[in-house]
C-alpha cells in the first residue's frame, strides 16, 4: 500500500509545489494511517489542515479504500 500512496502523492505534489509548498510521505501504518510532512509554504500555512483533509486525504481515500486518515507529522 505504501507504494500506491507514494504514487498518488507524486501526482499531488506539483499542485502544492506550484504554491511554494511540498509534501513528503513519512510512513503508512498497518491500520491505514498515512503520515506525511508538509514543507515549504505548506508548513506554516493556515490552510494546510484543509489542504491535507479535503485534498490529500480525500484523493487517497477515494483511490485506496484502506486509507483511514492522513496526518501531518511536521
């Protein structure tokens, strides 16, 4: 599953990079928690939580049903 998550994150990254941010996959737990690190402009952005939940998490859950949630581990 980690490889699938990485592929999708690689598809999402250009959108974040266009706004000066970035995302890095840290881990995928056995119970479906995806841990990421937001970097660049995303790390201090007030909208980062919304981007994470409404963007990244929504896409991952839609394409990989085993994903339960996405967390920023800083």
